[in-house]
C-alpha cells in the first residue's frame, strides 16, 4: 500500500484549516504516521494482528495501520471527540472505514477493557511524552491485563535532560489534549520505566537504531518476560 506525500499534504492542509493539531508539521503528518506502521511491522505485525492505538488523535498513525490490517483488527482510544471525528471524516477514506471497521472509544482513563478483547500490539506514539508516571503505570497494568501472552507494546518516550533524574513528577497529563490547548512535554528516565515494567513482569528494550525512530522520540519495546509468557 502506498500513501503519497501529495495526499498527506492535502489532508494536512484540511486539518490545519479546521484547527486540528495533528501532532506536528506537514512532514511529521506523513513521516510520523508511516513510522508507526514501520516500527510495528519491524516487530512482527501481521494483517491479522489486533492493534490498540492509545491516544490515536486524528488518526495520523491509523491512516497507515487501518488499511494494512484486516477488518475488525484496529482499535483506537481518543478522548478528544472532535479531533477523532474530523480524523474519521478527513484522514481515512470512507470506503476503508466501511471495509476495515475500526473500533473507537473516547475514555480518558486508559481503560482498555472497553473493547472486550485482548490485543497483540499496543502502540502509543507521543503519549508517554505527555503522560504522568501514574498514567504510564496504568497503561502498563492494562497491557498486562488486556494483551495476548506474546503481545508487544511499542511506545515512544523522551529522556530527561538531566540524565540522573527520573523526569516528570506531575500527577496529570501535560500538553495538548481534550482538556488543554497548552503545549508541554513529559520526560521519563529509562531507569524508572524499567523498574515500572519489572514490577509487572515486563521487560523493556530501547530501540536505538536511528532508522527505526522518527524525530526526537525513541521507541521502547515492552514485552512479558519469558517466565511470564510460559505461565
Ligand atoms: C501528541 S498527540 C499523538 C496522537 C497520535 N498518537 C499520533 O501519533 O498522531 C497525543 C494524543 O493523546 C490524546 N490524549 C490526551 N489525553 C489522553 C488520555 N487520557 N487518554 C488517551 N489519549 C489521550 C490527545 O488528545 C492527543 O490526540
């Protein structure tokens, strides 16, 4: 499947005129979307995989994932209802929407049982870069509860500027959301993330290959440890 840069530019311009923040520039709209499909396929995504896109926004990533996946395989959570609705109208072709039947939910509590299924992949692009530690821990708990034994969680993050600190200490989301139009970034140390994963029987690998990352954010791969998979 090919998605042209011209088409990305056309859609970006509609979003921009409608006042919808797609997560960055026109190039980011194309490249950060494509990168989400690339990182998932690199780690084994198949058309039949069940994917949960946390904070799917206006479907910058969904635009690449939904056509790739079989029908009924894409699930998106996005509390900004207006953004999601514009995305469904403008970003995804109406025939693809009809054929692939993606499912959406608008809860803001990181509750992933709302779809009544378990997932093979979780993806969170530019989500941990705005989340509090409490919210990250909730996402990890939900991953443990609502994913298949060999499931993979791909999430992007940014390291604290001062290496020996654990980063953002606030209790709530920081940055644009359904509740705020103020920009902001949350940084978290890999040391803290590793501890949070270990406490839940999960291991985390930092994807340090530049060609798999896009922009300033680094992908992390989170999986169950072998012992937990064998249970
Ligand atoms: C920077 S955007 C990233 C969107 C998308 N993942 C992408 O890469 O294009 C962050 C998204 O998270 C959403 N968000 C904010 N609070 C959330 C929450 N509590 N649960 C889920 N998503 C949330 C925002 O509305 C926004 O769409």
